[in-house]
């Protein structure tokens, strides 16, 4: 059962999402949405299996700005 406060919280979240920059709204939220790096992130590949098994050791991502390092780190943090 929903109450008035839950509806207000939902409305606040929706307005916050719509006010966010386009890049933030379109950022991948799962490994399936992440584009690129198929050689390590495709189903069955080493990094993907480690993430899905929650057995990921320390990892350092290196690359130019805008290549998805932080986005991938956030996805991993949410999954593990």
C-alpha cells in the first residue's frame, strides 16, 4: 500500500532524474548496457565471471578521459 510520503519521494526522484544532465541519465547501469571491452566483459569472459561471482580482486582501470573507467567501477561496486 502506498502512502502520501512514498508518492512524494517517487515524485522527487523522478524530477531529480529529469533534471540530471543527459550524460548522467544515459550512463550504463549494468554490464549488459556497457558498450566496449567485450574481450573482458562479454558473458563468460574473465572479468565478467569474477564480477558475477563476487570474487573480484583489486583492479586498476587505466585509459583516457571519457573511456568509461568510472562508469565501469560504479557498475562493479553496485553488483558486488
